[in-house]
C-alpha cells in the first residue's frame, strides 16, 4: 500500500521571497499502476490549486521568477509544519540539496545553521530517507517564506 504522505514543495517566488507548500499525496494500492497514477494526478492538482490561490491572494507578487527549488518527502523539524495553518509566514527555514539531484532536498526549521546540521545528527534523522552523507552543503537559510497548507482558502 502506498500510504498517504505529506509532501513539501519549496519554490522561489521572487528574490528573497519563497513559498513552501504542504500537500497530502493520497494512498493507493501498490499493485495498481492506475491508482498510483491517479494519486500523482490528485497531488499535482492540489498543488497547482494552492499555487493559484496563493497568487490570487498576493497579486503584488508575479510568477516571472517562480521556480521549484525542491521537494521533500520526509519529516522536518518544526511543530508548525504539521499544523493546518492555511497560510502563515515562516522565518528560519533552512534547506540543503541532496546528492540525488533536483528536485530532492532536505528542509527544516532551525535557529541557525549549527542547529540545522545538529538535526541531521539525531537518531531519527534516517526516517527522512537520507543519511547525512546524502546532503550537499551549504545549508541555505530562507528568511521570508509563505507556508501554505491545504486548509488555505477553504
């Protein structure tokens, strides 16, 4: 069974402004390619809908520089990342690229870069599907991030 999971998508909106989406990928039966494809379609539709609602509400922001930085299918640190917030601004979000190439990243909330790297030393870090050796320094801090969940605009 492909289980329902939260997927985080990180985008650059404009210079210095970023968008982090949290979207649930529906579960599906592993034996059914059709169900897996439908699950991916639903994920894409929900993601596109959130992006459109975000830009509808923030007309001052343009899609000119809008680009996907990366995707994270893991368990980042930061309680707020698991709440149904709709939309809020985050500070102190950090991310790092991985050796698996675009779009795979690791991200987490952290007070500073040292705190971010300490997260990768924790025993449960492997639950994210990565080892510390999979991460490619430097860690990058994003200071203005709009965090949007599926409860946004509902």
